C-alpha cells in the first residue's frame, strides 16, 4: 500500500487552496474543516495545525501551518515524497503489516531497544471514523516511548465508507490480538498493552479498554484466540459516548448533529436525530458504540487529555466528554487522570506526562 508523506499531502492541498482564486478569498472567513473537505483532510493529516485545539481547522490556521511547513522543508528537505517515517519520526521497524483482509487492516510497528519483552503502546488515529491514517502518531510521543523502552504500533482500520459501526472497533480489536500473536517475534510483553488516540481514536481505545474481552479461546483462528484487554487507555480530544441522545445532555449546543455520526451508524444522508425513528436495532447500536456504557469495576485506568479551546457550544470535542468519563470512573473507583492542554507549556510536555502515566501502569 502506498504511504503518503503528510507534508507532501498538505503541499498538494495548499496548492489547491491557492488556486481557488479571488472568489474563495471573499469566503475564507466562513470556510472551516466542518464545511470544506480540503480543510478536513488537512486537519486529519496534521492535527497540530489546529492552533487553538478546538477540533476545527480554519483558513487562517491552515495558512500559518503552511508557512511553518514551508520553512521546515527549506531547513531539512522533509517535504520530499517517500521519506521514511515522515517529519521527525523514525522509520517503522515493520511497516504496513497486514492484520486482516481489508486493505486498511495494516499496522506500523516500532520496536524499542529492550533486553526483556517490552510493553506496547498502540496509537489509533482520529478522523471522525471517515478519514485519517496511522501516520498521525505524534512524533514526540513516539520518540519518548521508544526512549523509555516502550514499543509502539499505529494502526489503520476500515472507515465508514466501507462499513459502519462496529467495523472500526472490531478491526482495532483484531489489531490488538494480532500484535499479541507477534509477542515472541517482536519482543513484546502481551500482558502490558495500552492504546490511545485522538477523537475517533479516543473512542475506539476506550471501547477496547472497557469492553469485555473479545477473545475466542476455541477459535481455529490463532489471532481470535488472543485477548483484547488493555493495561490503560489514553483518550485525547475525546468523546466518551457516541449516542446523540446522551451527547445532547452532556454538551451544550448541537454537537450531536456532527455529520460524522450519520455514516458511523449507517444512517442515510440527511438523517435527523431529532425526528428520525430510533428502532430497537439502532438503539442497540447507539448504546454499544458508546465506550462509557461498557465500563465496569475491572476496567483499566485512563488518562484523558482535553483541549480548552474545544469548550464551546456544539463542539464534538468538548471537555465535558472527558468530565463525563471521569465522573463515571470515579464512581467505580477506577483511576482516571484528567488533564487540559492548558495545564502544560507545550504538547511535548503533555506527551511526557502521558509517558510517565504509561510507565506507572506498566510497572517501569
């Protein structure tokens, strides 16, 4: 499978922006990743371009990110297509390893130097379940994990153009199981696995962490015989539920109308959550897709990172999702650390704090 360097993808996207002409200039104030596919793609490829961390990329933020990328290319030449590992990232030890039959069932793996089996952190990308890629694993987080002796993996999964829920969750579960089958070969400790990610990746990692074990001990498939359980989860810029009925109660405004939820639940274009009939099958799907509904006392700890800039009415990344999760976990006596991005001087500092939490949970 071809892997696109994210800076190259952005360069092509920005070239397209430049060609929009004077008519588009007059409309720039209204264009965001919420209504402009090109900006949505840029946000998926480079979430750090979202300067105020509100989950929405504006034209102005795109311009600033473009200038920064141009300077970076001038300094290091990392804008060339095909450079292994992307900007600031080491090349994977194993790239595009298939864990399933679909073309998006692939994993990148980075092996940490360790004389004993190493713990593993699995990055699950965001993108509203309809976009995104494993290349979005943060370079600083990856570097810190490897330096600490924690191996890393980043996975792709089927998007909603291929299948609705639960395909995304089940693909990710199989990726965890597949990685456990590689424990001996890749020097991994199968009892110390963690997962995390942003937005949709936050929901998938929670779902895996809180859901009952999906292992099938009697299966003829050696992958299915492996456990899906995790040591801890890291939901970032998160949602703790995808049920529009609950989102309406948790988040002010109309975040429950976010367009990504319609294909995620296999609803037809134009579906209205206020007027559409929710039958028994859809009700069951809404409840199953929401990670918080699977919480029980034996579930692993969580480290939730929310963005202060998303604390606006109607924002699908509103910090209330994280507060809702922490309240539920506190009631069950499960450790849940809630941090805001404004608690740190930089994202690098936030990633360092996350790695310290990982080390604690892994007994390092």
